[in-house]
């Protein structure tokens, strides 16, 4: 919670009455073991309060209004 308050990622925390550290930890725990298995029906999906939500780098970058262009590798 301290990090959220310090950095202020307002676009990453929304539609919540109060944001509690325990809730954030619960969200991370609800990422399935098959998250990265292309053949799984839960591929790139997580469960948040009983809802299945698509969760991928593309979705995150789009929500944060970040470029979808590939960036050069840093050596």
C-alpha cells in the first residue's frame, strides 16, 4: 500500500472502494498455475473477486496508454 500511495499509479487501481494490501496479495495468489500455458483455457487470465479477467502485457500496456511498439533491447 505504501508503494501505491507513494508512486500514485491511479490508472492501475480503480473501481475499488478501499484498496488494502491483503486484497492486492489475494489478487496475486489468484493467478493460476496454467497462466502461461497456451493450451489452457485460463491462458493469460486471472480471477478477481470471482470474475475471470484477461491479463497480459498487451492488455496492461493498452490500459496504461503505453506504446505497443517493441522497444530495443538494452545491452
